[in-house]
């Protein structure tokens, strides 16, 4: 049974979708502004601290909860369908994730499409991880995480890092990942009228802007179709009523088939990226705690 607070979160999701659809002439810059204003309504934990950092040309923000281990890092790539969002807008989530995991959180300000088409964002995710490694952080004490577009991004980045050789992070976490631009999962139809945030028109616009003329099943764009062998342990979360639910399910199935230690968690009654609302939603706090436990389990030492 869902919490009473979930009704407020559903309302906030509806408000964002309605704002995006309010004017058919809105540009991506307009949608970005609306998204940042919406993210600003999520309360930042007052005890968390934040600091900007240049990670080898990638603009990032450190988020630290009191007592966070300075030698352990969760690197997080924000949501926004590869087109919207920012590290700044994710400070609240970073603060809660730092507290739950006991790690510093590096919020990655990766480049956005369509101005910076694929593979710019994925390359930035890899570059941020390699920067951490060059700064002396032990890869066995780094986790990489992302939600929505950022979730798909980190899965693609993991596959790219594996192909390039070198160290890999201790584990990976993807929340509501956008990992299949071909949209083959049954949830795209089953939840079309249940998802309060994402709809078919929005997904089509994202696909056109990010993928262009490329094959929607290209593994760099849609990591579901990539090679999963050799990846670190994965935790993938998805909301029961979101259209992209089956992206997460199918990724876990593909990873397991390749021999990866992969775990799927479904938020019952939850919508897309519900974990963002840890300031007010019990299910979000439970999801962030689950991520924190997963990170603690798989990090060295």
C-alpha cells in the first residue's frame, strides 16, 4: 500500500508534465528552465554541504553529508532524458544519497543533447570516473549511479569502460533507466495512462533529439542492446506505474544472462524517478536507503 504522501508527488509530476505541455512552441531551453524550477521545490537537507569542482573539463558538484567517508564516492548522473537537468538541480538527491551511503557524492554535469549529441554525455560520465581515479580514489571504493537518462548513461558508460579496459567501479545503480529508445517493453503501453510524468510525445521528442537518424537499438544509445558481460554488480530500480519500467527489467535480465550479479527492485505504486523525493516521500527514502545498503555491500573495505 502506497503512502499518503505519494499523492503529493503524483501531483508534482502532473504539474511538471502540464508545464512542459503548456505551450507547443516551447524550446528545450524553456523545458530546461521549467525543470530547474521544479527541482528547486525539492528541499535540500540543511546539514549537507556542496562544492563545485572541475573534473577534467566536466563541471561537477561535490555533495557531502556529515560523516561521509572522504575516501568513498558515489558518482551520480542526473535525470532529464539526456536533454535536461543539471548537477545543481540534484543537490537534494546528492545530500540524501551521501547520508544513506556514507560516501561523498559527485554530481556530474555532463553535456546535454541536442547541442552536444551522443556520445558527449557518455564520454563525460567516463571522464568523470577516470578523473576520480587520477585523483587517487580507489575504483573499488567508487560506485556509479544515475536516474532516467542518467541511468541509461551510466549503463552505457560501464559498457564503454569495460571495452576500453582499465579499472571498473565497485558497482552500478540505475534508477528508472532510459535504456531502450526502441521502446520494446510492454510497460510503454501498459502504463501509458498511468504514468503521471512521461508520455509518448515526450519520449518521441527525446528520441529525435538524442538519437537523430541513428538506429534506436544502437547500444551506445540504448545500452539494453549492448554487451553486459564483465560489468560490476548492478542494482536497477523502476517504478511500477512508469512507462519505462520494463527498460529496467529487461536490462537486469540481459545482465544476468551475461553472468552479471544484477538485482531488480520495483517501487510498488511508484512513478518515474520517485527516489528524487526523499525530502517528503517515505518510499523515496526507502529506495535511497536500499541504494546506500547496496553501495556499502559492494565497496571494498
